[in-house]
C-alpha cells in the first residue's frame, strides 16, 4: 500500500516536472522579452516549437551511425530520471535511494558524453567544435557542481537528496554562510551547464560563439524536439535543485499529502521567481569569450571549495 | 580427481606450472601461428579462468601457507594464500583470461616470426605475477617480482628493431630495477634484528618508529616506481605503446596492480604500525599523479600513449585511496577505513577490466589500420562495429558514468572523502576538501579525455582514405573484448555482491565489514554507511534509464510517424567540407593545453607568413623529464669523466697509486 | 691425498706435453683432454671430501677444507669449459692468421701451467708456497696477454707484469712478517708457515706485526684481486689478451687472489681481535664498487666493459667478506661461485660476438640475436645475470649482501644502491643494442661452442633457485671458519 | 755487541748506501753493476748470519743468491742491453736532490714503522728490518722515477733483494721450499722480461716507457 502510494507520488512528480519544463523555459524567454522591451512570443511558445518539430521529417546526415540516432532518446531518458530523483514537491520519493547527488552528477555526465559523441559522429567541423567546447565547460563545471553539493552534504552528513532536503527544510532556521557561498557557485554552474549567457547564448546561431547549438546542429525533427525538451527539463531540474538545497521551505514531508497542494503553490512561485531572476541575470550580463569560461568556472569551483572550508572552519 | 582434493594454494601453484609448460610448448613449433593461437593461448585463458575461480572460492577462507622445496638453504620458498592474495589472483585470472583469449586471435593473425618466444615470455609473465601474489618470503617475492619485470621487458622489446622501442625497454627495465632495489632494502629494514626473511617473521618483528617509516618510504618508492607514481612515471608512456597490445593490456591492467598489492601488503600486513603522515604522503602523491596523468592524457596524439597516461591517472586515484585508508586506520575509524580500502580494491579490479579492454581495442584498431596516430584515424565505427560497440562500454566505464563500474569505485571513494571530516587532526580536515576537489577534477577531466579518445578514433569521417579497408576484429579477439566488457557491466551492476566479497579481504586489516552494517538495504542498494546517509542502486538506476528511454522511444513511435530522409550534413554554406576539417587530436586537446599551460613544456613551431607549405606543430612534453632525469644523466656523465681521469695510461702513475696506497695504509697502522 | 697429487699432476704434465706438442692442430684437443682429466680428478677429490670431510696431504703441505674444496672444483670445471670454448675460438683466430703455430704452442702449454699454479695456490697449506704460486700464475699468463704481439697487447702485458710483480712483492714482505711473527710461537722451520698451524695459534701471534703484515698482504694480493686503486692492470690485460684467457683471469685468478686475502684476514682477525682487517676490506670494497661502476659507463671495448664489471663484483665480495658474519660470508662465497661462472660464460659469448664482427668495439657489434640467436641470447641472459637479475644466482648473493649491509653498515647502502644503479644503466644500455637491432654480419668458419655458455648459465640459474645441500654445508662451514 | 752483529749492521748500511746509489744512477750499465754488488753484499750477509747463528740452510740460500743475483742475473741483463744496444744510453732523471730527499724521508718512515717490531725481534739482527723495508720502499721509488724499461726492471729486482734481506736477517730465512720457489720465480721472471724487451723493442723500436701509454680512458 505504502509502496503504491509513494509510487504514485513518484509518478506524479516526474510527470509534473517533465510537463511544466517547457513552460519554465517559455517564462524565462518571456521575462527576457519584457526586460528588453519586446512583447515576447508568449510562455507557451516552447510547446508550439516542440509540436512543430515532432511533425517534421527527420533529415539524417549520410553516414550517421546508430549512436547518433540513439543519443536523443538517452538524453531525454536521463533527464526524466533526474526529474524523478530530485524532490520538488515532497521528499518521499521511491526512486531517490537509487541515486544520491553524486549519482545525479553522474547522470548529467552520461547524457552529456552521449551528446558530445553524437555531435562528433557526423564529422562536421562544427560538431566536433561543439563537442570539444561542451566537454571543456562540463569538465570544469562538473567538479564545481559536486563541490557545491558537498557543503550541504557535510551539514546534513548525508548524500541522499531525500535526507538533505528533509533536514534542511524541517530544522529550525539557522544561518549558514557556507551555504551562501555554495549558492553563488551553484548559480554560476547553473548558467554554464544550461548553456546560458555568459557562457553560451541559446539564441545565437553564430557558429564561432555557440556551444550547445553547435552540438545539435545536425539534429532535426523528433530528435531535435527530444533534445530541446531534455534541455528544458534540465533547466527546470537545476532550478528545482537550487530550490531544494538553498530554499527548501514549504516542501511536503514524507506522507503529509494534505500539504501537497500548498507545496505545489510554493513551488510554482519559487520557479517563477527563479526564472525571472535568470532572465534578469542574462539580460544584465554579456556573453564572454570561450577562453574566459574556464576562469568563470574556476571561480565557481573556488567558491564552492571556499564554502566547504568555511563550513569546516566555522562549523556553520 | 586430485584437483578436487587439492587445496586452493596447490591449484594456484599447479596453474603456475601449467602456464610455464604452455610457454615452453610454444618453443616446440614457434613458426606455427595457428598452433599457438588455436591451442596454447586458449589453454592459457582457461588457466586464467580457473585461477579466477580459485580466487573467488578462497577469498573468504582462512589463510593457508606452504613451504616449497626450493630456494636458499636457510630460506626455502614460502607461499601463502589469504584474502588479499585471493582477490588479486581473481583480478589477474579474470583479466588474463580475456587478454589471452584476445591474444589467441591477435598473435595468430599478425604474421611474424618469433611468436613462439613471445608465447614463452607471455606465460612466464603471467606465472611470475601469480608468484608475486602468493609469495610469503622476501626472497621469493623479489625473485618473482624481478622475473615479472624481466618477462615484461622482453615482451615490450618484441619489435626490437625499432630504436624507440629499444630505448623504451631500456628505460623501463632500468626504473624497474632501481625500484626493485628499493623494495629489497625495504625488506632488509623490516628483517629487524632477527635476520629472518619470511613475512611471518616480519609480521611479528617489532620495529622502532624511525625504521618503520624508512621501510614504508622505501616501499612507496619501490612499488611507486612500478606503478608509475610521480616522479617515477616516465617509463609508462614509453613502454606501454611499445609493447604488443595484449601485453600493454596485461601490463597496464594487471602488472600495475601487483605494485598496489605490494604496497598494501607491506603497509597494512607486514608493518606492525602506521603513522598518519604516511597516509598524507600517499594521498598527496596519488592526487598529484592523478591530475598530472589526466592532463597529459588529454594532449596525447598517440592512442596508446593516451591510455598509458590515463593508467597513470587511475593509479594515482588508487594510491590516494590507500592513503585515505591509512589515515582512517590510524585514527581508528574502522568503518571509513574499510570504506576507503574497499573503494581502492574496487577501483583496482575496475581499472583492470576497462583498461585492458581499451588497450585491446586499440590493438584491434592498430591491427586493422597499422596506425597508432589519432590524427590519421576516424570513422571506424562503420568498419569495425563490434570493436566500436565493445570499446564504447570501456570508454563509458573509464569516464566514470553510471551505471558502469568506473562510477561505483569513484562513488565509494567520494563517500569516504565526504565523511572524513571529524578526524581529530584539524590539518587533515582542511586537507580533505582540497583533495576531494582534486579527485573530482581528475574524474571530470577523464571524461573529457575519453570523449576525445572514442570520438576521434571511431566517430566522424575517415581522416585517411585507406581506412576504408579496415576490417573488424576476428572471432577470438571479439570474444576477449566481450569478456572484459561483460566484466565492466557486471562490476557496475552488482556492486553489492562484490563489496561483500571485498569485506572478506579488508576485514583482517581494518576489523570492519561495510557489507553488513545496519541499514544496508538488501542486494539492490549499496549503502556503505547507512541507507539514509548515502545509497546507490545501479540496477534500479539501469532499469530507470532503460525504462525511460524505451518509454520515450515507444511513445514517440506511437504518437508520430517515423519518416526520415538522408542528405549531406549541413555545411554552413561552405561547400567543400572534408574530413580534414574535423577536430584533430591536437585540436581536441588544445583547450586543456591552454588552461594548464604551466604544467607542460611546449615546443611550438609556428609557420611564417611566407611559408609556401605552412606547417604548425606544438609538442607538449613532460617537465619532470627535464627537471629530474636529464640532470641525473648529466651528473652521471660528469662523474664518470672525472673518475676516468684516474686511468691515464702512464705506468708510473699507476705505480704511484699503489705506492701511495701502501704509504697511507702504513700510516693508518701506526 | 693421492687425489690431491693427481689434481696437481694432471695440468703439470699437460703443460709439459703441450710445451712440445702444442703446435699441432690436435693440440687444442689435447688441451681439452688434460683439462677434462683435471676436472675428473678434482671431482674425485670433491667426492672424497664429501665422504670424509677435510683432508691434508704430504705431511700437511697440502690440505682441503670446506673453504677451498668448492673453489678447486670450480677452478677445474671452469678451466675445462674454457678449454672447450677455446678450441674453436683459437682455431678461428689461427685461420684468420692472427696466431702462428709457435704462439699456439705457447698458449696451450701456458694454459695448463696457469691452471696448475692456481690449483697449487688453492691446495697448498703453506703461505709461502701460496705466494710462489700466485707469482707463478702472473708469470704464466703474462706472455699469454701479449700473445698477439700487437703494441697494445704488449703494453698491456708490460703493465700487467710490472704492477702485479710489484704488488706481489709487497705480499712477499707481508708473508715474511707473518713468518717473523709465527716463528716466535711455532719455532723456525717449515711448519711455521702452514696455515692450519697458524690458524691454531692465531690468538697468540703478535698483533702489531700482523697488522703491518696484513697491510702488505692486502696491497699485494689486492693488486691481483683488482681492488681500486690497484686495479689498473686489469682492464688492459682483459681487453688485450685472447678471450679464453680473459675468461679464466676474471673467472678464476681473481677468485684465487681474493681467497689468499681472506686466508690472511682470518689469521689477522684472530690475532688482533678487532675489526681492523674487516674495515680495511669494507673500505676497499666500497671504493672498488663505486669507481668501477662509473668507469663502466665510459667503455667502448666490450671486454674492457666486462673487466670493469669484474672489478665491481670483486669489490662487492671484498665488501661482504669485510662485513663478516655468517650471512654475509655465505653470500660472498656464493657470489664467488656464481660470478666466476657467469663472467666466464659472458666472455665466451663476447668472444664469439667479437670474432663474428671482427672487432671488440661495441658500437660496431649489432643485432646478434638476429644473426646468431644463441650467442645473442647467451650474451643477453649472461649480462642480465651478472647485473643481479633473478632468478639467476647472482641475485641471491646480492640479495643477502644488500639486506645484510642494510643492518650492518647502513651508511654504505646508499653508495651500493647508487653503484648498482649506475652499473645497471651502463652495462645494460651497452649490451641491449649489441644483442638487439638490425645488422648484417657473416657466419664463422668454425661453428662456435656455446655449450659452455649455457651450461654455466644453467648452473647459475640453478644456484638461484636451489643450492645443493653439501655445497650449502661447505659454505656454512667456510663461513664459520672465516667468521 | 758481538762482532757478527756489527758486521751485519755494516752490511745493512752498505745495502742502504747501494740502494741510494741506484736511486741516483743514470747509466744503465752502472745500474747493473750496482745491482750485482747489492747481490754480493746480500750473499755475504747471508753467510755471516749463517755462520753466527749456525743456521745450516742459510749457506744454501747464500750460494743461491751468489749464483743467481751476482752472476746469472747481471750477466743476463748485460747480455740483453748489449743485444738491444741500449748499454750506453743514459736516463734523464727528474731532479735527483728531491728524489734523494724523499728517499731520506722514506727511510725515516720505515725506521720508526719497524721500531716496535724490531723491539720484539729475538734475533741478533733486530734493527735490520727497518733497513730492509727502507730498501723495498727505495726500490719502489726508483721504479717510479725511471722512464726506461730496463732500469724499471732493475728496480723491481732490487726490491726483490730488499725482501730477501728482510727474510734472512730478521727471520734467518724462509723455509727452504719457499726460498727455492722464490728464486725460481725470480729467474723465470727475468727470462720472461728478457723476451719482453725484444717484444717491446719490436713493437715500439725503443725501450722508452713513454711509448706505452696508449691504453687509457679517454
């Protein structure tokens, strides 16, 4: 019975995250439009794009190997998996024990490696260029992300997301300067990982500057759709992670389903704020040269380690 | 059936003899590749499987010792089989089974004379490694250890007509020998006053603190030289590419682990005590080595060199694990000590699997294309689907992504790091975050390296026309690759069983078994500390991924049409796209070279604006070679020339020497 | 006792016979036969010693104890195998017109006389006769070193003669002092120089005289052992003489000289009761090891190279004897055995290699393993053995020596470590390109006799893995004797 | 002090004198004569010791010395230098006074080295050991300073004489078998050297040792 219950929660949450992901993307773009005094395409635009892409034929390059066609499904699958691990509404996730934060980073790595390999598969100059840059950014942001996780991990003395969020959400309030450091670092990592300004510009197709777009240059039709969707889910999950780690208040605890509606409300609010904030950040900052990226990420890495050190020094 | 009644130890000795016999049989008909390939090597592989079985069977048994009727008069050969040996025997047997199976195909297809001798050296190599693992006295250990080095040296110099290979072999044997002398001195110290050479005596001997530390440092030096720990790593990227691929696989996958075995044996078993800074030294050297290795791997253009540097990286990670285990053990925190220990061993066997797999696949590529330079490969996934698929498994495993085995050991190690705070020593607590960062960075960069490795070799367009003729690996080679790939997957999916096995190994040394702690949730999840603290369920994970992917796939298929048409890749309006426009290996490594510039010694050759045929080259070299090895060589020459002055050919001077000697000694008597 | 007589008579007669018939083409065969005879007799002697233990003969003028019995057997054996090797080798030399029939006669008879002198030196109980035999050994070999009559060989022989002669003269002075001290205890006359007698009363010999005597003896016999800085004759003589002679010089003569030194050390230790002699030997040993190691890396001539390696190993043995104690002495004795076997085997292989390529310059010898695999592998395995690679016996002794030194004289181990490392780099770095790599060389008129090489290496291999019990027993007793 | 002891000391002094003379002698021919005289003195000394101590076997060794070192060896040497016709050639020594001075120092060194020992010498010829050692060292020095082959050999033989002197005067001679052996060795040695001179001359057409410095580390 309990299993069935938690299974339903699991399913519900995963579905919610996957479904609202494009919405968040749309919302971010809309906010950016407003901030740039444009009347945007509306928050539902991403759904339309996805629908259109699913309609279209797939145009496959000559000599694209099965790996190329398999990759989008894997990326999407991985993101779904992530969505079912990160607690956003309540913390009694059935699947969570299967993977803690370290495994979470692992999943991201899996998806990324496949996308990079697929990009190299066709053998265009841009594909390999994108793969190289993507892997470069990732190889620096991934450790930063882990270090970001380590501070709350040390505080809670656990690496399972359920426990972390439970403890952080339902303990008496205390100030953690170390967490502040991690939060900043996390934001920087979020920008890098989701191919946002200042690392990458999701809106550009100027080959010399693009990273993520270069990766998926060869994709079309349903493959492209899946990838875009996966990207959206990734962004959402990241935001959810940030919320879960640094602002988990109002999340429902194991088994309190009467609190779920509240939790949903709170979540929506937080996501909206996060999206707006993201848009603001992107508008204020400018894209940097590709070789400034290591410095940016190195900064994030440093901040995360500092947070950890501070925790160990001050115990707070 | 004596084999049934025989004790595991006797079986192991039997396999050693069996391998030696196979090797000698190779000399019978050295010019018949198929005789070697179809008969001897498969037999050797069978021996490996038996060895692995024995390892599994005896890993939990109490230790057994025997005395052989060989050796020095007062020092017959002692052999002993305990958990640690059994585990490494399992590693050796498992990996060598796959490799021998592959070698069966490899040596049979590559037509060259002298394979008979190679067969002898190959099996002699296997046998000596086995003896290293079961040796129970200093003399037998040293004999086995040096014969191992010797056999591998001869294997490395199989193509001795190529000068580079000769010098590589020379460097290898030299460093191996110097390291061996270090180990010998370490044993000389541990004999203590009693003057006994058996390990039993050393276990019981009580050493003063100072001599204990001397012994440990000598051991770290000696075994580090074999394992490729900085700064004794220089032989590794030279020797591994030089050797035939099965041999590189054996050396990198198994031989390096014997060094780890020796280090563990000396540190945790033979030395009566440990000191916390021993652990710190191991940790520091390990992490530096790991970062160094992965950085250099990223800029390599020779696929086997790349893998060799990645071996250096993995060895670094393993040694760091050893250091962590020592630290926890000293501050008796048995739970974490056990965790670190298990993580170390786990990474050993993982590395054995995926590194052997990758070296073998490079062997197939080399064999099919006669090409080791990444700059001239590419697109092989179309010609060699089997090799491509199997080595993809290895690539993902070594990149440390779930649910494959590379991730499990990294996960365990990170757990150990993660829960290390709370040590009574504040400096160590400061050290932990930094070292964690280093470890994580190394792991992430290895992902970069592996994408480069796989992408440049197998994906994209063929960089050379003749790559079209490349054929896929033969049946035996495939079987060998598949065996190792299965190993990677199994180790990744069923960690719980493996960890239970490893507990039997670590229990005697750290008195704790992380397998049966409260809250370890069944066979599905591994929860080394406690389920609510940290847990990882690779099988669930795999099911999740597969489920999600299938679900997506089916839904997409069900909801929408599957229409698809082929066309040229988009060329951004530039029609003459060709294979040369893809990233070369240099290109792919260039960002790393730029970011970590100070660590390399880069020799650039830039074209001038007026070059008719402009050429660009940037060679990244090892600074340590110029800082450490070249000066030593120079000093040696200088010293030699100074001493050479002694002998100027004048007989009067010689007479003067003896006259002076006489006078001085006479004064000495007064 | 009759065995002793036989062992001594066989080579003596052989020398006389060959002095007249040595020019024939069959002479090489006769040489082999007499060597075989000597070997058989020594085997009989050994067998008898295994049965009855130590024996003396001719009212104690000769004696066989655990210390010299295995050396006698070893000497006879190596002399025999060297004779086997020298047959085709010297015939090749003769065919190439480097040697005339007269030279061959000289060579063969002197070969036998040389063996005789060494056996005499080993078997005699009389320190004076020991000296005479050592001097005679020099005299018999000096003309062999200059056999080729080339300026270089004559120069080498001259240096050999003068340096060893002067050295041995010091040894005579030492012997006189020894006698001077002894006759006070034992009274004048023949018995006062008998080692057994001296050993019995060594406690009551006059310390000051003996310490003085030991200095002269060490300088004297040390010159023949090749201890630095008295070693200068050794590389020249080895490089310029015919290869069989280099083999017996390195493999046997140096051993015998060291044997003499150790015999003296026993007496001196007994008389002084201090570590005086031991420390001197440790000093000389270390100096020889390190200096020889650095010389190694400068060599161009292959025989010179291995001559220096002999100096290094002699230094190692001297060092070990100097340390004393059961383990170290045991190791030193073992090292004596395996070194002479291995080194002579190497010289056999080197001889053929040099003959094939018509030069001793290492940079002109290439790819032996291709043109003549047996020579190539013989040289490779021999060098690895001499470098102390297990499972060869040299490793066993070095293992014992080093690990003992780590406890007895820790300050010396870094020097040894350095020396061994340098020596390894030098020798292996030069041997590898000779054995491996490309080449184009002609075949030889007479097929090389490589049986000796592999027999020697086989024995060395066996000694690394298993030492026959009675041999071990001799080593132990000798170690107890030497202390 | 008995007359015999005085005589022996006289002989010892003579030997030392001859040793110095040889050290400073340029002419090869005269060197050989000096060597002969040294042998004669040795023989005489040997006889005196034998007569004074009644050691019968010393007469034999005296005879041996007389034959070998006074007659045979000098004759061989003279024959050699005539055949090689180097009998007139003259050696340029490095600065004789310095050599002499160094010789003196050596003698002093040898004396006080042998002082404690000659205390315990029971023989009537106790103080001669120092002189014997001095002669050995002086001959050694002579070999160091000579450029040509023949003089070097003569130095070598002179060293042999010194040893013999030590043997007779300190210990009344070695056992006979040893004496014979030594004598034999010396004889053979000289013969071989004779052969050698011809080889050397044949190879370098000169007996100058400066030609023999080819074998070296370079």
